[in-house]
């Protein structure tokens, strides 16, 4: 513990120990919560863009930053052991806060998506005989959304992906694809 007693005199050593303690706190939060989310590559098929979700990899980084920022306040007055303990707790807490915040935002987007789809009159698009002059069959009030069978399958897959989304960015991406699909179906009703 000789290094720890002189931690306040060596800023870079202090920074290394505190960063490590904060990161360990972030990893501890992952282990205790039991919710490790792996790195994901998300592809938007509408405009062929690729997004990356870091998953649980970001939690040790947030813990390390939280540990540094919190202990900087006490570097001159507290003992090194206290600073390491504080960094560990702050790393755990900041990681838990981040996880809770991301989960709330994701759940909010999922709820918005589910309520928006439940309020729509979605019907299968079926072309009748061209000689009759009628192009679609179905109830005309409230304003229907006509989707082909392939589009209905795509809608079901997108709804499942929204429900499984790890973060708000991923959920919002799938929600935008659903909205695009629904707007195509609304155009068929005119």
C-alpha cells in the first residue's frame, strides 16, 4: 500500500488507479444486474446506413469517467484508500444510472410505437378484378392502411425488433422503418 499513500503526489498514478476502480465499479454493475448486452451492428434497410450499439461495453467507461470526476473533488483532502473506494462506488452508481436512463428511454419509444400501431386500421392489400374498377377491398372508415402480405410480415418483424431493442437509438431506427411502411400503406388508400 506504499503506492496508495503517495497517490496524491503522483497525478498520473492517481488517474490510473481511479480510472481502474471506476471501470471495475462499472463491470460490477454489469455482473450484479446480470444484463450483459453485447456489441451490435444495426442496419437501416431504408437508406442503407449502419449504426453501432456499444451495449454493455460503455458501462466501464462511464464508471471510469464518473470515478475520476467524483474523486477530483477530494484529491487534496481524502486518503488514497477513500478515493479508491469512492471511485469504485461512483463507477457502480454511474453505470447503474446510465443503464436505468437508457432502459427508460427505450421503453418510452416501445410504448409510443405500440400505441401508434394499435390506433391504426391495418388491412391486407388485395387487388380485386380490374374490370370492376375497384382496386382494393376492405372497410373504408376509419382511414385504412393497406399492406401487402410481405409488408405485414416485415411489420411484424420490425415490431419484434423494437421490442428487443437495446437502446433508444436502435428502437427509434426500427420505429422510423415502421412509420415509413405505414405511410406507404396509407398512400394506397387514396
